[in-house]
């Protein structure tokens, strides 16, 4: 399963989606919601909060068809690496890939770890962000 990729998906970063995301996470920073303020900063306009990329879509479920009991999974961790901010009005193409799978012995038995990396590129094909997510599968 390592190396399995989703289909890529097109995502347009909408100002309203950034505002709703900021409200949902309880972060009222004006850089996310106030166009006048954001324009006066080095970013030159509204940008998305650091965890916004989690809301972007990939073209297919990379875990689909794998023998995983969804009642036994836990979200382990997630990390983001940005090469520049996600700006309102831009288009990104996002694709996920399974990059690692391993098992460990825990207090309650064996656990498996599925590591997925998502990459977001802009309309010019430049890498803008990578996110890495670990899913814990209890036995």
C-alpha cells in the first residue's frame, strides 16, 4: 500500500471559506478575515490560517479498499510544512499518498500506523505545502 496515491483534486481558496474556518477554530486574527488589515501586511491580502489545508480535498480516498476496520482507527498526529501562505483566490491541486505503514506493540496489543502525506501545488505546479497525517489502527 505504500506509494498508493489519490487522484489530484482542484481546490479554490475562497475568502468566505477562510473566514468560516477561522470562526470554527476560534481564531479571530484580522489576517484571516479583514481585507483592509491583510492588505496592509507583508502578505498583501487575506491568507488562510496554518491548519486550513486540512479542509482541502484530495480527488479520492487513498485508504479505500484497504482492509481497515474504521471502528478501530484513531487520529494519531498531523503536521504541516508551508513554503508560502495559502492566499484567498488561489487555486491549488492536492493529492495524498501513503508514505509509510508500520506496527508496534502497545499495552493493549499490536497497533498499526498508516502515514499519509498530502501535497498542495499552485496553478504553476509549485509546491506550496505538505501535510503528514498518522492514523493509528488498533488490533
